C-alpha cells in the first residue's frame, strides 16, 4: 500500500511534531502482523504502524491497545519506543495508526542473524530477554493507568475456550490430539492466577537489540496482542516457541529463536522463576496451553492456504506443525491429566 506523505506530515505537525522537509516512507514489514513503515525527514525518524489491508482480525490488530500499553509503559523500566501520536479515526492511512520514535538497533529474526553473535552474546541475550519479560510482569498496571486494559479474572479459562472456538473455525480435519488436549485443559485450569501486563507474543524477533550489545534490549515491539492476564502464559509461549517446527508457523526456513544455540525451554522457565520470584507450580498446564495455541495458529495457516489456493506444500508443512504442537501439549499435560 502507499502512504500519503502530505497527509502524514500534516498529522504530525497537528500533533506538535516538527517536520523538516519532505517525508520518505519505507515499508519494513507486513503480512499477518501489523504493517510497519519507517518514516524519515531531513532530521528525524519515526515508525508508523497500522493493521493489514486484508484478513483483518480486530482483536489481533488493535492499534488502540498497542498505543495504550506503549504509552503507559514510558515511565517504567520496560524498554519501549517513545510514543509520538495516535490516529484513532484512521483518517491518515484509512485505518487506525500509531507513530513512535525510531529506535536504532538490530533485530535478530533468522539463524543467519544469530550467526553474527558469539555464544557469549547469545547467552547474554537470553538472560536479557528473560529479565525484560520479568520486568514487564512486575509493572503495577494500576499505577500506570491500565486498570481497564483487560479482564485478568478468569483469563486462563477464557483462553482455553477462545482457542477452542478458533479451532472449530479453522480446522481442516478432525484431530483427536487437539480434541483431547482441549478437553483436559478445560478440566485443569488453575484455581487462581496472577494478574499482570502480558505481551502475548514475546521472543527475540519481537524486540530491538542495542546495536553493539546483544545483552541489552533497546525496545520491545509488536504489542498488538497485549492485555491484562496471567503472566505465566507469556513465559510458556516463550518456551513453546523454541520447538524447531515453529519455523513453519513463522514462515522462516531457520528462525533465530528455534536455534539450539539458545537455552532449552526448561532452562528459560527456570531462569524466569529465579529472576521474577514467581511460582511455576502449574507449569505443565501453561506449557500445554501454549502448545495448544500454536497448534491452532498453525492450523489457521493451513486453512488460509487451502482457501486461497496456496501450495499443497505450505499447507502440509503447517498441518504437520499442528499435529506436533498438539502432541507436545498432551505430553506436557501428562502429569495433570485425568
């Protein structure tokens, strides 16, 4: 899509942002995630984000949600880009849009990106990721004005039900492991859980690292799935994403976060527990739920591929991921199933 640079410049000026000369716009990313653009004038740089132009799922691309959380976190220890302006009405780009400061640094998405880091840097990066996630979960959402950001009571039970409904919408075949996993999850919801700001999609490729220090996160990005909920769901996703077949879900031949150079899922969970001081007593349930979510997401990719006339190869690969994550979820639940 094209960006009306004149309308964008006017919007920035109307929000008190100085604009020096003509704007230059370069698209950074798109697809299933929100569209991201780098905008430059003669002196400054910004990042503009808006929902995809098609396949819009409001709950997954809620720009108001992303703006609310990143604005509120400005005063905390959680590294986020500086908030600049929000177009809630969509008059500039035809959809709601956020503008934040450009954060220089590097993004590690692929195994090739990871090859630029030494083993010591990879270890420091893993430690920093866990530290930042724990810092996010330690923020008092009431103090920073996010008391109404979500409904933490009953969050986990709603997650099980929500992903069950999503499976019914996207399933391309019957899969006994998924049905069994959903049933046991519904029976095993923890009696109580903590409430915190959760990112909803936290891993190395959703942060910007300091250009010269892989052990420092300069900014956490991609907040469109954030809400108030159980913080252990974030940790479990971080760990479940380590499974190598997750490459198929990301659409990346060799993703950085699935590399064996990072600590194991168990090691990451133990590190989080030590740093945060949180009890992971119901960990099998949370890990199973994370695998369940990813299995349903993978099935959604298969569903879209078949519906859009995509290649059998892409649909088959995602379908294999669905089965593997479903099996992993049942394996995680082995100690609590009944």
